[in-house]
C-alpha cells in the first residue's frame, strides 16, 4: 500500500508533536513492506527527529498551516497527487474536500467541553466544528488515546463504537545520569527539593490554582521546596505566565521555558514529584514520562488521569488549592508512602509502549 501520514505537527515541544514523532518512528521501523509518504512542514526541522529513512520512506514538504485556505486547497491537491491508498492524519485537521480513505487520531474534544479554551473569533470556532465533524464522520477508523476520550467522542458524535480504537501513548526512553540531573539543576538555579510540572502554560492546565497551592504548601506546611514549571507560554493566553509570577513565594518558582527532551527527562528524574492540576486531558503524556523514571504523581482527580495513572498517583480536587496543597504535603511528608507510589508509578509506566502502539496502528492500516 501507499500510505500517507500527516506529520505537520511533528515536534518535541508538546503532546501531539511528541505522539507524532514517536509513533511514526516505530511504524517505519517495523513496516518494510508498505510505501510511506511523510508530509512535514519543514524538512530541516524534521531532520532533528533522527528518523531512519529506508527506500520505502518518502519525505514530502507540506508547509500548510492548520485552519488555512492552503490547508484546504493546496494540501488537498498535494495529497491527491500521490495516489495514496490510505492517509493517517495524526490530528483532526483533515482537508474538508479530501474524500479518499483515511484514518484520523483524535486526542480529545476539549473545544467542545471547555469553550473558550483558546481566544478565537466566530469563524475559527465554525471552522473547528466543520473540520472535526468531517474528520469523525468521513474517516474509515478513528484512533484515540484513552477510553475516556473514546467515551467523549461517542457522546458528542454518536458514531458506532467499533469505529473507534483506543491506542495508548507511551514514554520515550531517554538515558539520564546523575550528572545530567546536577547540570540541569545548576542551569535553572534549582537549589532545593522541587516539584515538576511539564506542559504548555495554557488555560486548561489550571496553573493559577497550582501556584496558589504552592503558596499554601509553604505557608501552612512550611515545606522548603521549589516549583518548576517547564514548557512554553500559550500565545493565546500570555497573561497566565505573568499571573503565576505574582505568588507570594515567587523566588521559589522557576519557569524554564521550552526544554529539550533530555533536559525534560533530567528535570523529571531530579524531582520529588510530578504535579498537574489540569482540568481536561485526552491522555496525560508528561505524567507517564515521569512515571517511567519512578517519579510519583500528585494530580487532578479526573476520569482520564485515574484511567492512565491508576495507583501511580495521589489525586486531588483541582478546584481547591487547599486540597492540592494537602495532597502534595501528604506525599512529601511520608517517605514510606512516597516510595510505594513511586514503585507503583514505575510499574504502571511499563504498561505503555510505543512498539505496541505502532503494531496496533499498523493493524488498523492493513484491516
């Protein structure tokens, strides 16, 4: 078969970009029979992903922004040019006029559940609805990343349940030494035990409640810790980054900005715990990455986090900074309990595998 894969979102900075790179890396490693056409925004940037290219792999430049006229028309023409038997869109941005067989990955439907997550005008919201509806209804199969997301999609779109396959994401193996941890602490002026959050600083991450809880943690429980927020600011809500800096204990708040994959894993490895007060996720990949290093989690008591993290986490009410602080303190103040959650986290992380994800995705391609 001639299989196209939309890799325009491939990158290392956020969940979908990470998913795109790791899944497709494994797919082309495993499959030497089908011919692949990988559509990327920029060949030079994509080269940094260190893919192994064999004779059945073709790299195609497709520098078309999402929700753009060029995506709808030029990208559509480009896809048709290659006479593909199947296309896998790794996000829901499928050109509305593309009417050949395709599979789509839908990570979540946050824009249905949390309106206003992005600052956008009416036409953008209209475009989102149209594109999402086309992706769901016209696709041959839908891949999603959790049972929670599958349930959400079924609730909104009423498609047959057997059209949707759940394929979990996984952590990447990144070797980290004690020297790497020491260096990252030095580079970011981390001088105390610390909590780590990794992700884009967007509204759904609920960072304001997390930093309020951090103040309570210092005031009420007198914990001598730092809070590290690793990730880029959300261009739609730049004020979030400014607001989190206004907390009482700002001297113990560290904003790293965008970090490399190695820096990210070094930050995980050195942390006392991974924390997330997120209100809505399709999966929660950073938590799984932290668990793969045996780092215990303290996270929102949401359905998807319970599904994915299971007993590798302690759960709190994300709307209550007092509860967030209490649960973090509970973990940090009891070494035996922290060791138990750490062991549970590492064990749980072994359940997720990019190799298995690629094999299950290939089954969908061939069936």
